[in-house]
């Protein structure tokens, strides 16, 4: 199928900031002993991406009716906190006495036959004071202009009438679910309900970016089940092609919004979870004026990190570190730390690595750097470090420092090849497992290889 696992994985990366904003709102990073139920876990990729970074999570149960996908989730996950079961939500019952602190529906609620009953069940499965987080869609808020032939609405009408009811996964899909969630949650008994919409549009996009947005929002509608008449199938395909042509026009405007909705179960006399500060972050962080500028090196584009990159960054972070940072840690540094400089390296349109460093009166220091395991050995890490060194020198730093585990011989050798030297040891600097840190430093003034 044109819309398959690869597209679902890309979507998980693209929209991760929406989930992380909700988790920040419910203070997931500040809690301990948290139990999560992920409804519709599929192959477990999105489940691990979203929840593995949070050290306070004690248990995650992922459920999905697709047996093959659940088997893949079990095979790919070695984190003992995660368990996966082949089960539809309507049939799921937890172990006796088990209750969850967070029930998560990521693009699932719009597909169930009775979303009101599903939220009522989520309410029952939650511990007092726990939260439900729903991520969903609403075609009714999409904007297509100019669209003189009403291509978008005509396509939606055909899709609703002929495709959704004849496809097993979408037989009950309600593509107007977003506007209803607030009311559904209130009727299920949830309090403190909050709604946030996250928009994407064609404004200011390059032709390639506009086409990528088309692929993300429209392309799956090419999939027509065999039972649909050839005449209708041809009309659907013609409308998709016509819509694709609209996206190619510079004066065409398209906008789509996803909905993230949070509801809280009343605490009933127990201490509840509380929303942490403003409910939902601002999404894309403004890039500080002193942040690294965009540049390129041998097909690797280095540009400032924004919160739109958090999904890809967290995927690399979890794959690289046992003591992974949380999305909140990155978000707070990018938003509020005037000393922080964060960049991502992009290869073939995908984030391949990232680096963060701080510029302070005491000097410049790399605080986080990692490369996608699939891209290691291709020079991405070198480019990120060299770019940070150039920027640090421009800001007046004489030396760039970093810490590395004493046992990480590969990393130490890599930094030595770039000119770093060991200058000190820091006892018991690392946890899990406890280990000393080697402090390494790169003199900036004399290294002519770092000239712009």
C-alpha cells in the first residue's frame, strides 16, 4: 500500500513535538512510578519514541489488534518497562487492581466504533488524578484556496462515501473527530480538559516542501479498495492528481490542523497530577539571534534545531544513550537558555545528528552530541563538531570542551582526531553505571583548519 509503515514512522517523527508538548503539560518528566497505556501501539516504534526518554515511567503497556505488528514490537524492544499485547481496546482488561496514570490515543480515537464508550473505558482504567491524551484529526478545519473546482471537498466526499466504509481499519473512522473531543471528554467525566491545535501550511514553503506536505496530507487517499467501482476509483485518482497540481502553484494556500486534547480524571480525595505551568508549549521555538547559522558541507546541511525536530532528535537520543535526556530538557534549553546553541545535521532531508553547546563567560562547552546509528562513520559528527568550534571561536572562545565516559575509547579517539586533548578527570561524573569523565579540550585560536 502507498500508505504503510514507512509513512507512519515518518509521521511519528514529524508530529512528536505535539505529544511532547502534552506530556510536558502533565509534568511527565517530573513524575515517578508512572504507568502508561498506549492504545494502538502498532509495531511499538512510536510507543518507544514517545515514552522511553522519561526515566520516571515504570511501566508501559502497548495494545494493538494487529498480531504481526505486536510481534514486531515485542521483538524490537529490549526495555523491560515495555510490554505489548495483541488486543483491541474494547476487549482489553488490565491485571487485577492495575490502574494507569496516562492513557494515550495517538490517531486511534477517530477509528473506533464508539469514541464516547472508549473514553468512558479510559476513565475507568485511569487512577484518580490521571490523564488521557488524545491526538486526532478534523478534515473540517482544512483550508484549500484558491480551489475553484472544489477539488478538496469533492475528494473528501468521495473518500467518506466509498473508501472509509469499505476498508477494515477505517470502517468506523470519523474524520471530524477533532472538534468533538472536548465534548466527548466532558461527557465521559473528565475535568481540566484542554485542547491545542497544531497547524501546518504551504506558506513560505519551497516547491519540494509543498510537495512533501501534499504527500503527508493527501497521498494516502490514492488507496481505493477493489470493491469500489472503476468509475469512482478513476474520479478519486483524478481529484488527487488535480489537488497535487494545486500544491505546485505558488499562490495556492493549504492549511491542516491536528488536535491534541488532554482530560484529567477527578482525584477523589487523592493528590492528583497537576498541569506543569502553561498547558502546552508554544510549539516551534524561536531561534536565538546568536544561534548557529545554516551551512552545508558535502551534502550535510547544518541548521538550528527547533522543536519541530524533537521527534527525530529523540529517536537518535534514545538509540545513543542509556541516560537519555527528555524532550523537556531539550525544549527548555532551546527556549530559555541564552547560552545554548543547538544544531541539527540534515542528510537527504532527514535529521542525521545533533549537537548542543553552551557559550558562557567561562568558555564554550559541548553538552550533547549524537549521530543516527545508520549514519555513523559518514562524517556527520565531525561536521557538527567543527561547525560548533567555528561558531564558538567567532563568539570569542579560546577553547571548546566536552566530557566523555572514561570507558568510551571510540569517542575519545574520535575527538582526538579532531584535535581535542585530555586535560582533566572528573570522578564519578556519570551515573548508570557510575564512571569517571574525561574532560577534553580543543584549542580554537591556533587551529587554522577551522577557518571559515
